């Protein structure tokens, strides 16, 4: 076995990695905190079922829409500079989200957070790529980076739950402010700047085309979640596909494209992206449904629900930091396939959860789901970034983050919509006659609405709603299990050509053109 040792790093780079982990912790925390705030938020802002989905998804879809733009922009103007701009913007917009006075205002703030977050994610990952030239050190650094996301997810329910016990729901967004301040102070001291040599102008037409490709598809998914397949939904999907084709063709003709489509010719790059996309769909949907099950069905307060979410996040933490070390001896394809097989078992356990007394089964099942997430997040990201040349690290990092964010958001939309559809079908016709129309509409729309309307409904009716919601979750988890077992097999096949980490030496990365101070 030959291992490259080119460019091994010292204390400054590892300190820089700690700084780069801060926004990653923040983004992971933001995910789980929002799930826990949903009941308090719903009681205060009274969002509709569709608005609830938009509150959850606006951030993910907007961040996916702008990641390509920001990844390439960071390569041009400097990855550290873009990181600091994004941190300042994220902190400011978080304050707006904290003091939102309506569902629409919160949706707008979440969308703005998505744009700001799109500057953070590719910058952190691309900077890691430029700081750690040694393959094994880079793999471990990316594992730490992925672990930071898991740490944020683990801390989110506990910290957020504690804050909800003492403050209003918007206070959880203010956690971003001190993190942003620390990053702004420490980044210039510990993180070297990197800007790749670029030819040609930054193509604003490509930026517009990328948004025109993604946003109509977002509309189509949302429309499908609300009304099922209809003419506006089909039109939105077709418009998105047409603009996607135009975007890809334009990238192939540009001297300095927003996305270098030649990267997809690399089998490792394209295969790892596919695994990340499909794998995150099940995680996104299960995350939403499990947190709702703990609070709405089991009736746990936010702090207790957050504590129950801690053990699964710990398993993700261990998988993210441990998988790069194991992958030094076991081929990544086999390791990813094995952890996804365990995730399939987790989904099956979640499909067996009943409407009461199933907390322990949920925690075990969700823990296995998170185990697979930690492995594919660390190893899949490393494979994507490692397959790209150093000057394209920002673009490659953006693609990795795009598919992960899109996978999580699609999981919430698809599996969340499936669970909601099952809930509505089982509730239909069971709402007592004579119920006021506003109460009937709220209770029939979602379990959150049923809980909010419980005092105006007959005794025992809420139990029926909880049974219907549990049935919806079980159905969604069966679908997730079927998809994940197929993905497990495909991972072993499509990544079989990838050897253990460090088996092959890699070329030293291109040198940055800006000062490393």
C-alpha cells in the first residue's frame, strides 16, 4: 500500500479546521432546532399545512439553488472572503427570522437564510480541500467536517429544547449570531485565503439559468404535495427540465463555466453524487416524521424530545468520524453499502412503530438510519471533492452540498406529503358532523392542526388522528426502506472500482494565487 504524504499540515491548519467546523455545526443545529420549534411556531403563527412545508423547505431549496453560484464565486473572489460575507449575512437574517410575526415573513426569512447558507457550505468544504493536500488527512478532515454537522444536529434538540422552555420559539434562531461573530474574528487568523486562477467573466446568464432550472421544479414538488398532479404542477416540472437542458448545454460551451460538466465524466464523482442524493431523501423525510411523532403523538415536551434525539445523532457522529478511518482498509463502496443496509433495518423498525409506547423502537430505528447518514456524508463528500482538481474544488463542493440539500428537502416534501396523504385519507369521513368548518379544515389537514384544535373536538377524536398520523409515518418508512436497500446494492456496484483510502497516490493540488495570510 502506498500512501501520499505530500503537503502534510500542522497546528494552524487543524485550528483552521476547527473554525471551519463552526458554520457546519450551526447549519446542523438549524435543522433539528426548527423541527422542535414547529409545535410552538404552529401555535403562534398558525401556518397552514402547505406553509409548514414551505417553512421547513424554503431554506433547503434556496440553498440548493444558489450553491453552484456561490461555489464558483468563492473560487473567483476568494473562498475565505465569501465565507466571511456569508457568516455576516447569516447572522443578520437569523435575527429577522427570530422576530418573524407571520408565517409568510418566516418563510421569506428562511429563504434568505438559504441564500446566505449557500455561501457558507461550499466555502468551508473547498477550503478544507485546499488546506489538506494529503489524501488521508483530507479524508479525516472531511470526516471531522461531517461530524460537526452531526454534532450540531445532536445539540440542536437539547439546546433548542432548553431555550424553548425559557424563551419564545424565535430565540433559537439567535444561536447563529455568536457563531457568526466568532467566525468573523477567527477566520483571518487561522484560515488561508484561496482563489483559483480563472479565465473569462463570471456568467450571470448561467446563474439565471440555474435558478430557472431549479425553482420551477421546487414549485412542481410543492404543488404536487398540496394538490397532486395537475396542469400547473406538470408545467412547472417541464419548464425546469427545459431550462436544465439549456443550462447544461451552455456550460459545455463556456471557457469558464458555472459548472464544469466534464466532472460528471468521472465515474467516482457521478456515482458518489447519486448515492448522496438518494440516501438523503429518506433521512430528510424520517427526520421530520420522527420529531413530529415524538411531540404530537407521544406528547413529549421539546427538551425531552430533544434528549431522545441525542442517541441517534451520536451514532451519526461516530459513523462520520470513524468511516474515513475504516475506509483506509475497507473499500468505501463496501463500507457505504454495509451502513446503508443497517439503515434499511432502521427504516423497517420505524415502520413497525405504533401510536403509543414506541419511543425506544423509534430511537433504535432512527439511530440506524443516522448511522448510514454519517458514513455516506463523510465518504461520499470525500469522493466527490477528491475526484475534482483543486481549482474546481469550490464547484465540486457546491455539487456535493447541492445534492445533499436537495435530497433532504425532497425527502421532507415527498415522504412528508406521502404521510400527509395517508393521514388525510384515514381522517376523511371521521370528523364528527357539526364540527365548525375552520376546525374541521385544520384537523383534517395535518396532525399539527388536529392537536391545535383538540379542545374544540369530541373526546377520543385526537386518538384517531394520532393513529392516522402513525399510519402515515409507517407507510413512508416502508417506501424509504425499499429505496435504501436498492441503494445499498447499487453502492457496492457503482463504487466497486474505488480502492481503500490512501491506496493510490494523488497529485499535489494546484497552488492558490492569493496570499496564504
